[in-house]
């Protein structure tokens, strides 16, 4: 009689239709119940894991279990999705590990914390050719998703690019309010080793354990190999708790930086090499860029921090009457432009002509170019001494520290005499920027621009001497 009242369709369509309630169609059999298996940690699982056991011995004669299914409902705090999830468990009461991982991550996220689920177990039972859906009861399962244990604060890189100083956290990524289990991809920009012929070697240390090579969350290479530096190859990472794991190694480069991308959940790493943005100038007086040497490099305005995008470039240059110039992001054609939104503060008569920047009045100028917007400013070449040896000290831009400007292309800019024998610095004052963002020195007879580098080398002046600058040859001297 029970079978007659409770027979189900053989294809069990109700199971896959989320609008139906499976409990309404299932019967119970006295003594036939599910028992919870051990807690599940999906980090240690194979292709499948056992969630429960069944008391098959209590089935009546002629009853044969053909399949098992479960409905999992998340319990407790931190639930992201409360909807129950359905999954097959087969005859062996095991569920697919990947499918279970997806369900747990959807309900709670990927953090490897043990989570509680209410698990309702159903069996597909065949009785003399008829199909019956049997309710085997409800159990509680504890399941931890597969994911590495990550730092709660962030990571930093230590390697041969910074002398393996484990206390140096300059190249770091701090999570802040970002959950690395939800946003696991992090990126670092680090300089190449001083010797560009050497491969990059490093490890990934935990900001929670600064200076420690042995923290459980330190990441190293799973195998000793060199990873390509063009982003085409992924290396695998492992936790290293004893400091003896393999270094992560990236192929050497002539470029200035490596961009390192790490997926903390997948534990993979890749790298590509990059340079700072550059800008070059060529034109009618430079063979229209016929060779690489016909492109003049411009100097970046110093950015305010290491992460700022470099986009402003400047150059002190003598421009000729009728001269036409263009700019490009490399020493060659491609992406070139003549400029836009011309701001002629110096009276050069600059204007766009045939896609080029054309000059009307010859003379020495500072040319400032925004690489992103293509805006151009042309300013007077106001150069000044700065520092302890200057007349105004650190009072920037005083007339007593201003250089004279030559009237010829090969002429020299000449400073006033040094007031005392102390350190000296120099700058071009560019509208809208602090002096140190466009400073320079003369070192060993060459004009050296700060650009986007650190503080320049300390040069001690001799009282009464002057500095002579030839920007046509990029040479200078103190005398």
C-alpha cells in the first residue's frame, strides 16, 4: 500500500525543478536514516568526499537503492547566499569535491573556515520496478572550502633587487578593507636587480611577520625554475614554513621594472617587464626622426610618489625660427603628435601647422608636454641655484640666484657666484610644479637630471665659483 501511494516518476524530474519541494514527494522507512560522516576539509579531499552513511540493512526485502541526493542549507553566521543547494551523492554517499567547493564558496565565500550545513538526504529506491523517493532524514555537516591560509594583513617582496633585506617592506601590498579571498589578485611593481644580466630572485613574505622567513604564510616557488618575463607563463606557489623553499625566479631583463601578478587563491604567479613612460622629440632640425639618434629624450617631471603615473615631460631647448617639431612615446614613429591646447607663455609664436608644432620666434625655451592629454606649454628658461651654497639658500627663485640666458644656440647659461663652499643644487622653475620636480646637477662634467629618481648626488660648491651649462651638448662645469 505504501508503494502504491508513493510511487514517483522514474526520471525524478522533481529533483531538478527548484519550484518543487522534494519533501512533499518522499516517503520515510522506519530505521532507514542517514548518519553524518567526519568533518570535511576540501583542502585534503580527492575527487569526491563522503558526507554521510546510510543504514541500508534496514531496507525491506526487494528494496534497492539506485542513487542518493542531498539538499544543503547553510547555517550560522557569515552566510552570503541562504538558498539551499542540491547535489548528487551516488550510491557510495560521496559528492563531487569540485561541485561541493562551488556550493560552499557560494554560500560563505572561499575563506578556509569550517562552515555548518543542514544536509537533508534522499534516496532513489527501486521496488520491484517501481521508483520510490525515500527521505533518509537530516544531518549536520561541517565543511571547510579548499583555499590556502592567507595573511590577514598583506604581503611584501624580498629578493636580490633590494639585497634580500627581510625588514624592508617598501615593495608591499596591504589588503586594507579588501578581502583577498574575494579579490585574490595582487600586483607589485619592483625594480630589476642592479645587474640587469641577473635573473630576478625573490620570496613573498607576510606583513604580519615582518623579517620572518619561517611564517606559515610565506610563499615560495613550488619548483626550482625560471619563469618567462613576458606574462606568457605562470609559476606555482606553495607555503613555506621553514625558510628553505625555492626562490621565485623570473628571467632577466633590460627593462627597468618587473610587474608581478599573484593569484593568492590559485597560488600562481606571472611577470612581465615594463619601463617608465617616455617621451621623445624630433622635427625639421633633427632629420625628422630618420634614426634613433634623431629623437631627443625629454625628462619626466618628478612624480609625487612611486605609484604616480608619469605623464609630464620637459626639455630646455633652442628652437629655431620656422622649426617644426613632433613628439612620440618612443624614439621612433608611432603614437606621435604635434600637440594640443598650446600654452605659449614665452612668446615663441608656437602654433599647430600641418599636424606639427611650428615655432615663429627663435630662442631658448622650456617645453613642457603632457603625454596623456598632448597639451603643450612653452615657457622662458628660468634656471636658479638652490641650496646652502646659493645666495638665497632655500628661498627658491630669487634674482640673486638666477642664471643668465644665452642668445645663441651654442651659448652657455651662467649662474651667479656661489655664496659659500657648501652643497649646491639647481632647478628649472616650471609653472605649476615645485622646484625639486625639475631639478638637476652637474656631475663629472655632465648635466644630470633628477627626473623620477631620488635625491641627486651631493655636490659641494667652491665659494666664488660659478656653474656654466651648455644644454646643446648637455655639458657643464664649475669654475
